[in-house]
C-alpha cells in the first residue's frame, strides 16, 4: 500500500509493477514499512472488533 501510493504520486517513478529499488532506505522504510504496518494493523483490529461485536449481538 505504502510503496504503491508513493510510486503512484511520484511522476518520476513509472514502473509500478517492479520492486522499487531506486528508492533510498529512508523513503522505503517510511513509506513501505510504517504505512503498510499501521494500515494493516488498523484493518485487522477493525475486523476483530466487528467479529467480536457480531458475536456479542448473537449471544444476547
């Protein structure tokens, strides 16, 4: 998610399908690792909360 949005919004980097080795470590670390990790963490906890609330509503 993070690398793809960075490559999409940067007009210098045309090939989206290749692994972007032209990024330096700073951009790769912050755009790929942090955005991917926190976004997937957030989606995972949204999913867990929704399942948990559905189970609570089914029990009562």
